[in-house]
C-alpha cells in the first residue's frame, strides 16, 4: 500500500525532504501543509530581502549533500557575475535557487506519479497519514517576562522580527531591540533600508560583538581535542585561541564544527545545562558570523552612535502616550528612555511547552512528542531524527526541533543532510 506522508511546514527544510523522497524513489502521496507565503522560501530567503546577504559562502550553500557545488553551478548559469565560490550572495538570489529546485521537484513528482498535494492550512487530522515530518522552522521568540500584557498586545511590541510591521513604527523616536545576534543585524539593516534612520539601542545579556568571517584564505590544520567532556573542550579551545590569530582560530572552529554534534551527544545532562548557562552565547558568537561587508556597516552604525549595543538586563516596559518607556540596567547604570517600539530578537523559542505553533502544541498534548532533557526541542533518536513518544505513526523532525539532541541543527549544511536522512528513514519503513 502506498505511503501517505504529511510534511508540516514550508521553507527549505520541507522542500528538501520532499525532493529527497522523490530522488530516492518514493512512491505514494505527499501532502504539504504550509502558510500562504511560505511554500518554498520561509522568511529567510524571501525575494524582498533587499541587500541582506547570506552569512555563509556560496561554496557551502548547496541544497544537496551529495552535490556540494550545486549552488555554485546555479550561480554560474544564472548569476555569473557573483558566482565565485567564496562569495556571500544576496539572500534573494538564494530564494531564486530554492524556487528553481521546487519547480523542478514538482515536475519530477508528476513524472514519477507521486501525488503532491499542497494545502495552505493547518493539519487537522494526523491519523490520515502514515508518517509526519515536522519542518516547522523557527518559532517566535519567547515574550520577555518584563512586558505587561498591555504592551504585548499593542502595536508597540514587535514579537516577530522576521515579519516587521513597519507601518506601526514611529520614525521620530529611537527603536529598542532585545537581542544582539544575527537577527539583530538583519533587523538593523532592514530598518535602514526601509527609511528608519533614528537611533537604535540593542540590549543583550552579554553584549558580545558579532564577528566577521575571515576574508583571507588560510590553510588551517586543526588540532584535535584529546578529551571531549565539557571542561576539557573549554580548556582546549582556550589554548587554541592563544596559539593562533583570530582568523586562524575561527577557521579551526569551522573545521571542527561537524564534530560538535557528537561531542554534545556525549555530554551529561549537567554538562549540557552548564553549556547553556555559561557558554552558549560565546559559542554562538564564534560559530555564527557575518560577511565582512556587513560587519563594516554595523561598525559604522556603532561608531556614529546610531546603533548602541549594551550588555545588561531589561527592567521594565510601560506604555505611555503612544510610546514605550523602557528601563534597563547596563553595567552599574540604570537607563530610562522612550522608544517607538520593542523588537524581540532574542532567538526562537526552544521549549515545546512554550511554543505557539498549534500543531506542536497538539502533538505535545497527546504525548506524541516530548521535550528533550534540556528543553531545547523535541526528544528524538539522533541516528534517525524520529521523535520518541506515544504516536501511532513515525514522526520525523528537522532543524531547530532537533537542537536539544544534536545542538548544531540550523544551518543549510545540517538541514540538507537531515532531509536526506529523513527520506531514507521513511523509505526504509515497511
């Protein structure tokens, strides 16, 4: 009997699971549930992303693990002027690439007699399917506890940094951003492109500076840690940082990146909790970097005073006569000022108990999926990406939902391999 698969979510992950299924000879029905504006791209690679660049070089952005130069070959054909493998290309170009893959995939499905049904709605009957694939992408950031309900429900709180409501923002008052990572950088650039030229204050717990990818090409032979418990790894990376230049150190981090998932799986629960509490932001800074041209723009923003990045803590947020009164602690100083809005760039929610996605809420309620041991996603079998739980069918997960089990689970390099693994798992089931 042909299998009936439900792919829940649009974007890269859902697209590539479907493509891998077809490439590997799937016979049956695939139903994809997605929002109207996310059949292929999701928020990351929309065609209206302006001047935003990919944060990874083209040579590492192929959608197919078995064809590492696939994206570069696309560029050579469609955009030869920016086809250098080490280039950082516009995200809209990557969006075009994904759309070309999706168009090709739909045609292949028809040729191979695979029924592909697209639904712009939430799935409401899980039992209609033999297997589920959760490709739900980024959850909205957690609402800060310092925000009263009146602020959260107002237009002055922007809880979705990937879908800014620009028309609700006053261009005559400063803007407050909570968070200091890649999403903050994207948000600042989007605001400037949209004509918001006022001062921006970004507050995060640590206030780490975003690092740029090294521009020079260096040959780095990375040392290997002898022990991979958390304390030994911290000592190892501290020693490596002292031995090398910043560029060499960052490139050695890249070379060792694929091993971190195995190290993470070997950590005890207590080690994972310690990492989350003490080291996750530092690791994120050296791991998640931006192109040097973007880093220079952000540095100019800071040097001019138009962007102020603070380390500290949010104390209170109050709605006062069409603006927000925000009080925060930075160093030993308490600052109070009025802002046009607060944009939440603290990163996607990871605790399934707090996620707003109704599908995930329902699956958790039924105990078909459960939280991992450190509440960073869904508890899964790491070799199969299949959820542990009481579901009557197999539920596969991809991307952020795997973070608690694999940690490194959000970049294209991981997602493309996960898509291939999920397709293989589905086809192996009787």
